[in-house]
C-alpha cells in the first residue's frame, strides 16, 4: 500500500517557483517515495531539522516528515541543496 503525499503551503509555493523540468523530477521522485516508502530507510536530519528527513533529487532536496499510522508523507520544504539547509 502506498503512502499519500501532502505539501505544506510553503513547499507547494517553492515547487511552483521551479522550472517545469525540475517540477517533473521532484514529483516523479515523490511518487516513487510514496510507492516504495515501506521498503526504504529514511535519511534523518540533525540539528535544527531533527525529526525531519531528506530526499535527494539531483541537486535538490525535499525535506519531509511521515506518519506511519496514517501513511502520510508531509513535504515541509524543498529547494536547491546549497540553500535548503539555511
């Protein structure tokens, strides 16, 4: 069973600011994550972002959390790797 992807308003806004090629790559990767999530080991973040996880999409990163009981992945932020952790 696959997870559901939800984007916060800031994450949706940042996604819409990207080029169509980047949007396609990120949405494809999010769909892959939702389908394969039970078999994956999420990559946790530390410091101020502890409790969140990252998904690598080329030079872009997607910051997310998940609820295994509700099977929901919530995307909190996304952007280029040099800017996303600031």
